[in-house]
């Protein structure tokens, strides 16, 4: 029977590390009142989104990040949300901006995400940060894929050289995750709703990460013996309980490591949001000044 990866416990460890990191910075000369700030924007009345935002704001307070909550009515226009983002971009005490998704139907998320300053984009969804990931450059990485990488790390299984299958290709989870795994030298296959014979891909995978959102989309007997299975999917059963994508009871007897739903990736997504916020606060307030003009860009040498 596989080891069930305890995302809740691991997220606690990450949060404790962040608390200590903030405390260390405050001990530095002139930094005793240093505190990272995260602005959250919630548009509308969706109960699940309200619950997610409250969890994130509570987690902020626990580690020493100041949450600045902004609630807008479901009728808020694109100009109102955009103007709020503009004001938050300009505030020096706000180091990260989180626009809670999904948005009401009349608002286009891509345009509003683009309005967030890339160095405050703690969700890692701005095209600049997604582009940096694609190019292998430093930048803010999306929280859920980053949480998945941490959870795999917790298993102790090396990613390098493994056959990884990612099911799902959204900009939020599947695509950035495939890039993060590729960056760590896995051989990555991305599956989606048009993939033929998805079971054949999964049967060969040492590592399966699934982000579909349909219960039992991934059958337990497709899992290779000894594989690591990370279930990102969340859907609600008729009885109100949360379910993942994987047929857990069968899969856990075949996998070496498996993440549960709830209690797997979810808590790490929140922990990674906090980590990204601390990182942006450090970069915006503690990073040494750039070199004086003339000492930076040297131009391209003509051969
Ligand atoms: P999404 O944008 O709806 O993407 C779902 C992906 O699944 C799409 O790429 C889709 O393929 C693919 N798909 C759908 N049916 C399939 C099937 N039968 N076989 C194979 N692939 C199939 O969703 P998302 O935003 O990526 O989120 C995915 C899931 O993760 C959701 O349940 C969401 O709630 C959950 N989630 C959890 C967390 C967390 O913190 N735990 C965070 C984010 C998301 P096409 O591209 O071909 O349509």
C-alpha cells in the first residue's frame, strides 16, 4: 500500500519556515517593522471563492503577512477592477496581488491578470511570468504547480529521468506544471480531453499528476505499481464532500506515493502563495540597488 502524502502537515512546515524567515529579516538593522503585504481581490458572491479567500487571508496573518482584503460586488465593471489593480500596483506596502478566480462571466480574467504588475503577480499567471517559466528564467511560478513539485519532493522520489504524465493543460495548472517537470529533467507527456487511449500513457508513467476536475477520471488500475500519484482535481460529491480525479482506494494499493483530496495539493497551494509573497516583498524592499548606469547592459558583441 502506498504512502499517503500529507499535504496539510507539509504545508505547516512550509509556513513555519516562512514565519522564521520573516522573523530573521526583522532582526536585521532597520527592518524591525518589515512586513510583506498581500492584496486579495474577490469579485462577486461565490461561496467557494469566499471560503478560499478567507483561508488565504488567515494563513497570511499566521505567518506575519498583512492581508489587504478587497471585496467587490458581482456587478463590478472591468474598469472598476482594473482601477483597483492600478492603485494596488502603486502601493509600496502591497508586495503581492491576488485576483481570486473564477470571475463573474462579464469579466475577462486574462485582461485583468495582465493589469497586475508582473513583480506583484504572486499567482504567477501574468504572461511575463509564464513566459519566463517557458524560457527557464527566474520569475514567479504559479502556486498550484509549485505546490505539486514540493509534494513530490516530500515523497523523496527524484523527478529527474522519470516518465511523467500530466493530465490537464490549463494555464493555471497543467501547462506550467509540465514545464516545471521538464525543467527538472522528467520526460513529460501532457494529456487532455482529446488524448486517445489515455490509460496507455498513464500505465507507463512513474509520475502521474492529474488536474481534470472529474471524479474517477483516472481509474485506479491504470496506475503503474510503484508510481507517484498527485491528484490536483477537486469536485464536490452530492453529499458535499470533496473528491479528486483519481480512483483513490484502488490507486493507493498500486502507487508508492499518493496524495489525497482533500489534504494533498490544496494546503500547499496556499503555502506557495505565502512563499511567493515573501519572495516579492524581499525583492521589492531588500534587493540591493542595480549597478550604476553604464555598468549593467554591455550590448551584444558583434562577431
Ligand atoms: P480546467 O481549466 O477546467 O482544465 C481541465 C483540464 O482537464 C483541461 O485541459 C481538459 O482538457 C482536461 N480534461 C477534461 N476532461 C478530461 C478527460 N476526461 N480526460 C483527460 N483530460 C481531461 O481546470 P484547471 O483550472 O486546470 O483545474 C483542474 C482541477 O484542479 C479542477 O478540479 C480544479 O478545481 C482543481 N484545482 C485545484 C487546486 C488546488 O489547490 N488543489 C488549484 C487549482 C485547480 P481540454 O484542455 O482538452 O479541455
